C-alpha cells in the first residue's frame, strides 16, 4: 500500500504538470476581479466583482507597490441606499478603454446581483477622461432597460458612431448612438440573445439565491476589426453574428427593427463562457468556464484550444494589450455569493493571469 505522503506528492505533481508554463501571474488579489483594462503608457484599471461578500470600491486604478485607488474618485464609488444614482456608480459590471482612449463603465443600476434596477437613473454608460480623471459624459439607459435588466458589456463601432450593449437580464441588444445619446433595444427575446440553458462553471449548472437555475442572456460580444460583423452570445454559449449595418439600420427604422431577427446567423458552437476578447486579426478568445480553458475562434468560425490550465477558474472579461498579451482575470464567479445561496466558496488569493498571443488589439476595439 502506498503511503499517504506518496499519494499526496503524486497528486501535487499532477497539478503542477497540468499548469501551462505560458500562463503567467500578473496580479495577486484578495478579492475577485472580473475585468481589467490597460493603457499603452502602462496604466491599469480593475473591476472588483464583490461576489465574495466584500465591500468597497468597484472600479480602481492599480498601482504596483501601493493600494489601488478608487476611480475616477472615491465619491463616484461611494454608492449606498439613498445615494443619487446619477452621480454614483451603483454597480459596475464591465470596464474598458475604448477606441477613443477614454475609460467606459457599464453601470447595471442594480445595487446587487438579482436586485431590481433603480429606474430610470440607475442604468447608465459612464465615460471617464483619463487625462483629467473626471467623468465627461453619462449616457442614461433607463428608457431601454427594465427592472430585471442586467446591462452587461459594451463594444464600439466608431466609424458608424454607435455602441452596442448587451442585456443579460432581459435578453436583447441595446444600440446606442453616441452623438445624440439616443438608444433602441433590438433582438428582444430573440433565440440568439436568449439561449436555452443556464451557464455552468466547473461542470455545475448555475443556480440563483432562490435555488432555481440562473439564466444569463446576451452577454459576451465583439465587433470585427473592419466593423462589418457584430458577434454575440448568451453566457451559456452558442455564438451568433450579424452585420453591423443591420443593427445600425434598426436603430433608425422601427419597421426594419421588427424583422431584424431574420438577419443573425450561427457563428460558433461555443461553451459556457465567462468572457471574450478579439485580436487585430479577428480571432476571438473565449473562456470555457467548465474546462478552465481559453478557446480561439478563427474568423471562419472554427475554434481550437489556446490553453487549458486548472488555475483559469471562471476567467471573465479578458483584455488584449498593445504588447500582445491576453489578460485573463480568474474571478471564480461561479463560487460567489449570488450563485451559492449567499455563501462564498471563493478561494483566496485570486489571480489575474496573462499569456502571450503575439498580436495586439484591433483599433476599433481599444486604444
């Protein structure tokens, strides 16, 4: 009979062998981070998911050697019951630096996961100038969201003047004209935005705080480097695409919007997903929350596994920097309080990892 020490040693060696040496630790954290963004001059911004029961700012600028600072300031990050939602971040779900070089924050308008959205002032898209470190514009989205909405993420089509926002709570896409600030919902309750299964993490279907299955609808999305295609999917996977010209036309033409469901097409049979990113060659990187893997989807829709590593626990919103590194925040969201009846099973410390992919981001995606 083998001794317990030998068995443990063998298991330890197996775990080490499964770790891919290309995966490097970029940040070590005490709380889950589900999004990062970097600037070409080296600034780094993080989004705290707060699914471990912790409190504090949700958006922060990371400083090596010192504590992160609330961004754009402490006041915006100080929301509490009764605060003015027009001048506070209620609950940010995604951050990203856009093609214009400013930081964009998607505010769900819901104080915590599963709570009703504060309407009409809560849901919004906030633009922050990185030179002045101040909010320059707030796009109110109260007229295109519902109490059960979960506005999730944003991508840009700058040449057309539009931003596209996913609603993971009430399945649909929000088309926002950046100049006027006007917005329209499209593909409402469409099979391509809704899906049919709850997402899963580490092989287990997600459940809400009441014990029922947690459905997360239109979630991950990308715009092709040439601006022609918009790729999108519900959290549980199954990626579709539609030409952006049809989304843009639907914004102006309500009759066309009513038949827009004729235009999406299947693109890739993706797995349950935490987050995506797109590179300058049009490859989409998609995190597999069951296999702890990142898959790479070619422009023709075929995919291969880029990396599989047990440390990649629910990698959420990924980011490609200008040096060709893919940032992978292992947020462990499936272990958080919203999906485990208020109990956190998050294991600390947590990490943000990087892997070299040899290509940077497209100009349409971010500076």
